[in-house]
C-alpha cells in the first residue's frame, strides 16, 4: 500500500506536466491568442535578423508598426469585430491617403504593405463568425483607392493620354504589378469566404452527425425494447401453457391418489413427458436467441390444423372436452398462422388457470377478408392458484402479436356473465400484399440469378 501511494505521488507531477498544454490551450480563444503570440515572435525575430544582415528595406520602422497593428487587430477581431474593423480602417486610410507629419515619416511603407493589417482583420472576421459584407466592402474600397493610381488616371484622361501610362508606377515597372496587387486583395476575401463556408459545412456535418448518433441510439433502444418484448412473449407462449397443464395434471392426480393409485403413476408419467417437452421448448427458445448461420435451412412448417390438434389433445389429456371447428386454406401465411396458434394456446391457458369449466369451444374460420379465431368456455370463473399475483401478460401478449399484423383481439364475458370468450380477427388483405411482395422479391432474385448464370455461360 505504501509503494502504491508513493507511485501515485510520483505520478502526480508527471500528469501535471502532461496536462499543462491542455490547460494552456484549453479554450479556442486561448489557443487563438497563443497562435497570435507565436506568429508575432516569429515576425519580429525575422525583422531583427533582417536588420542585422542589412536585408531590410528602407521603411523598416514601418514594418514594425504594421506588425504591432496586425497583431493587436488579430487579438481583438474575434471579440470586437466591427470595432476592430473600424479602427484599423481609419488608421489604414490615414497612413495611405492622409498627409503624414514629418516626425513620423519614417513609419511610411508603400500602400500594398500598409494594407496588411486590414487584410488580416478582414480575413479573420469573414472566416470567423463575424459579418461578411462590411469587412469585404471596406477592404475592397481601401484597396482600390490605395493600389490603383486614380490621380494619374484622371490626369491622363484629362490630358488625352493613354491610361496605360498612368499605371506605370516607377521607371521600368510593369503595369501587371497593379493587377497582381488587386488580385491578391481579392484572393484574401475569396479564401476567407471559402474557409467560412468550410467551417459552416463542418459544423453542420457535426450537428447532423450528433443528431444521427442520437437517432441511432434511440433506434437501438427501440429495437432492444422490441426484442425484449418479443423474447418475453415467446417464452411466455412456449412455457406458460405447458407448465399450467402440468400443474393441473398434478393436482388432478393428487386428488385421486388415495382412491386410484394407478392414476397417480399414469399422471407422473404424463408429467415427466410434459416436463421434458417444456425443457425442449426452452432450449428451442434459447437456440432462437442465438445467431443462426446464414445458410441455415428454414424450419419445416406443419399444417395449421395439425399444430392446433396438438394443442387441443394436450388439453383433452387433462380432462377437458374440446369442441373444435377449423376451416382455413392451405396457403395460410406463417406470421398469421403463428399468431392464431398463440391466441388459441393463450386462451386455453387462461381457461385452465381462471375457469372451472371442463368444456372448451374453439372456432377458426376463413372469410374472403378475415381470419377469425374464437375460444369460449361456459365458466364460471375460478382461480386455481389464488396465491399467484394477478396481472399476467397473456392478453397483452395476444393483443400485441395480432396488432402487429393489423388485427384486433376482443375478450369478455359470455353466457350471462359466467363464461369467457376471446376473439381475434386478422385481415387477409395485408397478408396477401406481404406475400405478393415476397413473391416478387423472390422472383427478382431468381431472375437475377438466371441472368448471372447466362452471362457466365456466355
């Protein structure tokens, strides 16, 4: 423990040193000031080297002035954009267009260089979050007034001389310099606008990405909730019915054990077989929850009436009389088939748990528009397990399963209030459309496969 504490104590200074850059560059404004300071250091160091090596032009003090003004303007442009633009514009106009006093004549630099502070401010304001028109118009106006020799152009026009002569700045100087300086000023604004749009696009993409992430998280949560509900429904449908039948069979065997011992042995054999069946169904549900291989063969589907008879025979084996009537075609879709079987199964389970009736009526009909399932018992109601908490998920499970297929479930008392009835209706139109869509999809896949084989053969 002491060694661990000493290691943590030695680790603290190292973490503090590693975290120093994060503290120094914590916010965007702080990072901006650090970058401006570094650029200023490099700029003035370069001027110092130029001074010692005699590389500097004649107006070296003016370049120092430009550096100071540009750095101060860059530091304040983000927080006070319009104020900084106004001040730098006035200073630039005074230096470039106004008469300078002889005392500060050494600060003079040529007009293109004197526009550097205003160009920096214009670029930062436009590329940032500030306005676009005001800095662009101000910079463009001053650039045009300073770079283009308007006075010489007017004189040449008045004296009927070629305007090209007015564009000659000095002896042996080509007029393309004026054009290049104008283009450079235009590129400052253009690059600033492009950078602004790129930042806006990046921000919009980040917002969209955040929204998509939130939507994806919500969708994942919805799918997970749907899967939990489906798993709970499948477990309930597969297990509850069989367990209820086993318990009722055991109760019946216990009641006659003293008078008919042979019935007890028969009941224990049935309970053992039923328990193995429940265990097999639980394993089936577990296998369904695992990811099945892609090339797994589809399960074999038995006829609807065969599966229904299995449910009814299980109920008959524990003493119920079942009157059944089934009239459905052989082309019953799998989702509707499963839903109808689950409605019958859950209804029989509820009868075994909540009714003292020994008779059950099951009707399954097919009409041009609907499939209907009706399960009734004459009652009266009787709780076989009063100690079990009420409020199961049987009827909600049936309702959800049928509602997913566009149908409805109705339940209520019949036979003058003593019995109970569960009725489900599933529309055939929705199933027909789904089957047609599946057939079209399968035919399209088969057609694509045949076409691919023909192309391969060719």
